[in-house]
C-alpha cells in the first residue's frame, strides 16, 4: 500500500476524538458570542418566541406575570367604560405587554365615524397610559393615596387605522426615573405592525380620598 495513502487514512482516525471535542467547544463559544453580539445590536434579546428580556438581563431573571381584567382593576382605578385593557400578557421590571380587543359597542366609536367606525387616536394613547399605570403599580404598593398621573405626551405618531373588531397589543417600556417622575415609551401593535407610538411622562402623585374617586388626568 502506498505510504501517503495509508497516512491520509490514518490522520482522521487518530485525530477524530480530539477534533470532535474541539469542534464542539468551538461551536459553543461561537454560539455564545453570536448571541452576545445580537444582544448588543438590539434593545431587546429574544430568548424564545414567547419571552423577551431587556438588554443585559439574564433569561433566568425574567419575570413573566400575566394579569386578568380583575387583577388589572386591583392595580389601577380605571373602570368600565374607560378601562381599556383586557389582560396583561407579560410584565417585568421595566416593560409590559397588554392586550385589548375593541368591540363595535364601545362608546367612542358610535359617532367616530357613522358608517365607518375608527378607534380614536386619543383612545389608543389612553391604552398606553393605562398600561404604563399598571407597570408603575409597584411604586404605589402599600398606599391607597398614590396615583400615576400623566404629565406629558410627545412624538405621537399614527401609522395604521384601528377599527372595531381589531385586537391590539400595547407595549410600554419604562425608560427613565427622576425622583417621582417616570418617562416611558408606548406602542400599539396591530397584527404585528406598528399602529401608533408615543413618548409620555407620569408622576406618582398623592391624591385626596380613595384612588377610585381621584380627580385629574390619571394615566
């Protein structure tokens, strides 16, 4: 047998186990590095199709909290017909995702517009404000006299028409806290596409009487 041919056959066999372990280690390192690079390029890192975490958060530390409409009512003072959140799909320390399905019986579409009902833009903004109030609820725990009050809305943009029958997701992220002022960004997503967005600010304010009877522009 030709020596060069015999050597060529022997090399893969003698180095097979070592190369396999090295390849596995290399693949693991590359996979970790690619995930780290992806996280640095994006404000959120996707750990699965159902869970998203803020940049830098470890998947093991994600807090996924679903809330029913009854639990939402326990968190914020809004009630029918102005409670505009059906459920909370996800909440962590700095973000929340809520769901709302608009019906043809909603009072705000009866005259907006006859024969061509459209969910008003101000209602979409209110959805974001209420989602922000649920997110900030942890700062009000233990006191029935604290209420998140909207103080500002900026950079409001409407991208798609929302109509009765549509189900939307409301995404709100807490960007910054300065004393008792909180700065947030809200988005209304329709079929996975942006319908509207805004930046807004809230302050957690002490009010007279119970939270259910508070006066003012509650979030």
